[in-house]
């Protein structure tokens, strides 16, 4: 597997921000980086047993390790949100 390079947890030019509409205290969670993807999946997710959720966690880890682009983790997060019934508001570039 080819390495993409050192990953910036706090931002990436190829990572378009998105908003998750969550339940609970923090209704709107802005996701702008891999670090925020990881935090949302681990700390704020409502259901942690779906197939897309598990795939998103693995994809996020691969992206953090620099094995795949951050955009791939973003896409996996969107699929996991759809699976969990969490609305996503995405910025269009």
C-alpha cells in the first residue's frame, strides 16, 4: 500500500467541511478535519454497530495513518451518517 504522506489532523485542503445534525446537547457538529471525523465517530455517534459506521472508523484510521486521502474518510463518514439517520449538510465546492 502506498503512503499518501504526513497527515494534518486539524485540516486539509482536500477536506470540504460538513455539518452533522446530531441529537443531544451538541445538535450541530462541524467537521473540518480528520481529527473531527475521529472525534465524531468515537465520542458523539449515536449507534456504533452499523456496517457503514465500522467501515468509517477503519477508513478514518487509514487516513490518519496517511494510507488514503482525507476525502475518502469524509465520504465514509457521510455513508455512516446516512446509515444512522444523521442528517448531513455538506458544503459544495
